[in-house]
C-alpha cells in the first residue's frame, strides 16, 4: 500500500518543511517504500485532497504531518473509504490524540509510520446548522464548548506569540480567560434525555482523554470503546475553579469528595447541545468554528489508525537491519 505524507506547513511552530520532506524521501529510498508527499495549501485542503484521492485511486496509508486539526481533516476526507489507513506524525502544538496510546508508539519515526500496524479507532460525527446551512464532519479527539473553547482559542494565540507551549500555554490561557469568565447558556441532552438546561462553565465531548497539550480532562475516555465521554462543569466561582484546576489537569478530579455536584462526567453514544442564543463557538480537535444546535454521535471502529510501534521493517539494501 502506498503511504501518503500530508504535510501542514503551518502546524505548530512552523517546523522546517524542507527538512521533513528530505527525511521522508531518504527513509523511503532506504527501505524501498512506495511513498508520496502532499503539502496542504489552506485550511480544509487535506480533507479535499484525501477525499479526491480515495475517489480516484482508492485507499492509501495517509500520514497527517501536523497536529490534531490536521489529523481531523485527513479523517474527514477518508471517511467512507474502507481500505484507507490514517496516521499522524505530530508536528502541532497539542498533539493530544497521540497521547492516548502511551509511550511505546514512536510517532516521530518515519519508517514505523510506513510499516507500523493498525488498530480500529472510534470517531465522533457532528452535525450542526449555521445560517440555515447544515454542516457535518468528524473529530478524532475532542470537542470543547463554552469556557473550554475560549481557552483553546486563546491557547493557540499564546503559543504563537510567546515561548510557552503545551500545558503551560493552556494553563496561562485559563487564567486570562477566567478574568471574564463568560458562561454559556446551553441545553444538553445525552442519548435523548435532557440533563442540563441553563448556564454552565464548559462542556467537553471526548473520544480521547487529553486536550490542550496534555491536560487529562476526560480520564474515562477510550478511543475504541464505542462511547463518548462527556464533562459538564457547572457555573462555579473563579476561586473554586482555580482550586480544582490542578486535579482537572491531571485527570484525578473524580476522586474528590462532592465533585459530582460540580462536574458531571458520564458516557453516552449521542449528545445534543443547543445554545439559548441559537449560536455558539465549537472547538473541533483544536480548530474553532461557528455552530448552532449540534448533534454529536460516536462512530464505532470508524477508521484504521496507524500505530508506529517497533515491528518488522524491510532492511536497507546494504544494511542488515534498521
């Protein structure tokens, strides 16, 4: 199977695209691998490229060279192509989907991206209406609404303009966003049953555990269990939120006494979120977009995900092993 490396030149700190291309070509030649390289031209271009590729040529192993947003774009393009495989070479600012698989997979190893094995992973399909237009797509990792969406939006700005990255940038963004502490007025239904109607601080809808560059906000999440992990945080004071923040970031907040009165952390197959104003901001795998009433539903075993773990790799022509 051909391996197609899809490079987002704007990902993360805008790493040297030429250097990455050189490495891909060198590894491919070294192992006699059938590879191709595509450089995205704009937001959404990866989705268009992968969809057109699958329609014209069938499936391939598509490696998203970027962050969670790039992975999400590749996923949207590959959905419906049963023999497509999707991997990610982390070059973004968060790279949170990769964190769900522990330390064994070597996501930065190009040879293992080409020859690694696959596992089935879930995805979350979302459908929303904006200005009378129905929009739909897929997310691999997490959706954030409310305070968390504002934090994600500002985190990207902090990472771009300062030396901060990962969890530090996320934490700094939380502190700044807390100054305004704008709550959202939402109606939330899980599997058809309304569980909240009114103001809340944030809602996270997760397939994976992590967001914001390593924040374990949804510790119950599992990328292959066929369920969505949902957090709903009530409208609490700034002081109370700050006191809970260290536990929230490490993913051990569920052990705290009385936490169920502040954070509802449950699983479901489908969630509907309806803003009272008819409009909200939705963060999809780190990418911010406008949304109205939104339905999010799990798609079990949605795609074949490349796990770059040590395995049998064709030896170089003049060497005995990699």
